[in-house]
């Protein structure tokens, strides 16, 4: 059996460089449209400086919609988001990426540059794509 090799060294090698992010005042109905059209399961919620302050997921929106609907929902996502943002730096080793996915049971890791600005996102699929 051939050995499997991961063709990446750092988080920067794995990340999607075009992460979906939304301002914290974005309305729930707009957040739902963005997630559906982008195909992402979650988006970082950012402040005016581009720093993540939370995560809004399809699940967060579904839980909210269960009691309110989403068609014209003006609720700001800051009221719905999860405030925990699991992140790492661009230079984090791949081993750290994998360990965080496994230990935290999460589906998205947000990647920050040295100033704390969001520059990418990694999903388990991104890791699998780099297996050779």
C-alpha cells in the first residue's frame, strides 16, 4: 500500500483565500442568502477592522428561523452568531490544523495574518484535497 502524503506545510497552503465574511449588522435574511449562494456552511462575522468577532452558520440561522422565519428577517447577525472563533495564523503547521479539527470537532478554521485580520478559511475538505 502506498504511503499517503499531505502536500502542504502550513495553514496558508491549505486555506481558501476568499473567505466569506459579513459585518455584524448584516441582517439574518441577507446572511442566509450569502451562505446559500457561496456554498459555505458558515461565515466569519467581522468588525470594521476586518477582525473576526464571531461566526454565523447555517445552523445558527436555522435555529433562529424555526421561530421567526427568514424571508425578510432584519435581525442583525450579531444577535445570532456564535462568539467563539476558532482560528490560527497563516504560518501554523499543518499538524496543528488537523489537531484542531479533531480536538474541537469543528468544520471551519479561520486563518488570520499577523495583525489579526481574516485572510482565509480551512475546512476538512481543504485538507483532503492536499492528500497525495
